[in-house]
C-alpha cells in the first residue's frame, strides 16, 4: 500500500517537475512560497523532502491549501497578504480561476492571454512585509534558502521590502511577464535589474503561457545568488551577523 502511494506521488511529481526551471529545488534546503494558492507544488516539494512555508491571503483558498498539505508535517500554511508595507489595507481582487490570478492590481493586458479570467470579488486585506511576517511567526530563515513568489504583479514590491533578508536565499523563483499584464505590475526587465543589484543572476527562464496577440509573454524565472556560490562567502556572511 505504501509502495503504491509512493508511486502515485512520483508520477504526479514527474508531471509537475519541469526540466531546468525547477532543478534548483534539488539544491535547496527549504522553500518559502508566497502566493501559494492551493499548494499545487506540494507533492513536488514533498518528494524532495523540503520543508515549506506557504503564504496565501484569500480565506477560502487558504482553507483548501491547509487541507491539501495536511498529510505533510513539514509543510506549514499561513494566511497573510505580503507586500511592501506593514498595516496597509489593500483592495485585493479575487479572480475567477480559483483565485490563481488574484492581485492587488487591476487587470490590464492579462486578458490577451487568459480572456476567460475576470475578478469576481474584492476583499479588504491588511498587508505585512516579508521580514515582518518572518519575525511575527518566528520563522527560522536559515532553514529556507529558496524563495518562490507568485503574487500576480507585486513581486518587486515584496522584494524591495525584503532586501535585508534576500542575502539568506540561494535561489529566488518568480512568475513575471514582459508586458503590463496588471496595471502597474512589475516586468522582467525591472525585476532582473533589481536582482542584479543584490547579486542575483538569472539561472533559468521558462515561458509557460501562449504569447499574446500583441506580443506579451509570461515566464517563470529562477535567479541564483552568486555570492552564496563564491568561496568564502559563507564566512563573510557569518562575520556580518
């Protein structure tokens, strides 16, 4: 029975695991995943034995997430909206695709790729920064060296407010477009320049959606902290703390 269960997990992981783009997980100690939705990657993370912190702001989706990871003792879920400010109340727009495209931003050219997606509800949600969340929930950040952001346009806001903890991560994975999918959202060029300023180089890029009629594309991008792969960096980092 256990063998059959393990085989089912491995089959699901093979379907989920994408060559190159997710190979960084094999070099990861733990994951902080912001914008969890229902935890679609839970089996993949579990197959690699990774502890996971999931963060999801939508109450109904959060309940589904918590139920989905209930069989994995080293995966924990927290209901927070992570942005660049503490205590700010946002109009958070809930999308029709089970919350997957939900955002603090209004939809813009997103409709060019996913015309069937719309907003069906707006919630008033308080936000916190990632460092505030980590402190409030007593998260030992040294246990998690990979950060995954899937927050539909607000990734750069989160990164800017988390600059003091970025050095702890070996990898950062983001879902980001090269066009204005949401009004005021970040784009690849903006994110890449920011990551370069903090010592992160692009490692892998994978386009995961059809190109829009006007040329817009969506990517998953993995950035690697070059300082954490440089000899002596760990010793330097320890001297700074």
